[in-house]
């Protein structure tokens, strides 16, 4: 069975009004829990998209480099380089 977490969130004023509009009969969600779960899913998706965009940008830079800048590397070379970068 997956881990679960109960959250208590207090919102007031305009935030409360905004949430109420989203969970009303005419809103997108049936209840606050459904709304919060959807917000968390969207945030997770945005984080994954940002990571993907970073990798994509790094690959574009790598493939744009002139061939003269390429150097043969072994897997051990890459692991050592990455360990060094993590420690920095």
C-alpha cells in the first residue's frame, strides 16, 4: 500500500474565494482534496518538464560544439568527472 499524507491547509480572503469557486457546483472540482491533488500533479509535471528542458539544452549545446572539441571518454572517465562536479 502506498504512503499517504494528510494535509491541513488554511486559506483566507481571496484565496479562500478562489478555491470555493473552483469546487462549487459550477467549478472544475468536486471537493478541495481533488483540487489539491490536481495542483500537486501539475506542479510535479512542471518540475519534470523543467528537468527535461535542462537536459535538452545541454544536449543542444553538446551537439552544436565543433567536432574538434570532442574527446573520447570511457564510462569511468564520466563517473569521475560527475563525482568531481557533485563535490564542487
